[in-house]
C-alpha cells in the first residue's frame, strides 16, 4: 500500500512538472500570456517554466519565411496586359508585435504583397518589367516593408519571378527585335563600304602619283587570276607601258648631212 501511494505521488509530480515546463527550440522565441495578458520580455530557447492554468506559452518562429506571391494580372502604364508573380522573404523581429498587433502576420504580409505587386504593375512600363527588375524589386520591398514594420515583421527581400505576356505581344516583340537586328546589319554593312571607299580613294591617289604602282598592281592581279587553273586569261597590253618604253628609248644619232655615222 505504501509503495502504491509513493508511485501515485510520483505520477502526480511528473504530470505537474510536465505541465509546468515547455521546450522552446533554437529558432523560436516564446511569449507567456498570464490570464490573457502578455508578460514583458520573451523566453529564450531551452526550457521555460510556466504556471499551470494561469499561463499560456505561444511560440513564434524567428526563421526567414519564403512566401510566394500568386500571379497578379494588371495593365502596365503603356497599356499592356501582363501577369506577374513574385516571392517575398521576411522574418519576425518583434515577437510581441507580431502576435498582439495583427491576427495572422503571414496572411497580412501575403495580402500586402499582392496589392503592392498589382499597384507596381500599374505604375511601370513593360520595358521596366522586362529589363529593370532590380529597381522594381527595391521599390516593391519598400512598399511591403512600410506596413510590415508595425507588425514586428521585416521584409528581407522581394524578387519578381516571371512576367507572362500575351501571345500577340510576344509576336510583336519578336518582329521588333528582328527589324532591329536587320537595321544594325545594314548600318554595319554601310559603314564597312564607307571605310573601304576611303581606303580605295587613298590607294587611287597613291597610284596616281606613281604610275609604276598601277602596273605592279595590274601584274599582281594577273598573278592571282592565273593561279586559277579553270579559267582563260586574256592579258591586255597597257598603253602606259608603251609610253614608258618610248620615254626610255635612246634616240638615234645622225651626222649634219643626214647620213648615219660610221660604227665605232
């Protein structure tokens, strides 16, 4: 009988101890509500003692939460219909405010993120959504962080994941990109022709000052054409070469009476 009583007392002690002790994990912090009022301060990770019946322990996760924002459809400032989705990274910095000032801080952050994303779509151009996302991410982060600070929540980062465009807009952008590439190709080709014409003009001036250079160029062209075994080469005899030979020919000497001088 005595042993049974001792066992019963030990069981009661274990039940009371289990109801008085709570375990708070490393990534959590605890708030104690005593008769409905939150006690000052928070409970650190480890064992936390509470008063049975009078106290209630509520744990708050202090980890960074990754929340996807559902795709929001809107019209940009340049009248293009798009669907944009994003992701929000946030964490609790004030457990008391996150529990007391807002009913469900996760749901509240999600709703603010959706409305802010829709507002951002209406204030931005399509080109900004496609190419200037870093600035839009920063602006969206500020829009969500302003009300979230009052709830003890800090927005760590906001990123736009995807921008969905209508098929007609995709085709229009494809045609625009193709036309832009064709324009660049034509400009590059025209610039190359202009530079080549400048070099040809300089070469023509040099050859005009030195006729022998023109003859050397002609001979070089002939050599290049002659290297092809499958063609017949017709070589014109240049008039300039005849004139060159005429200028360099020694005139015949004659005596005063018109007779040729005897050979020496």
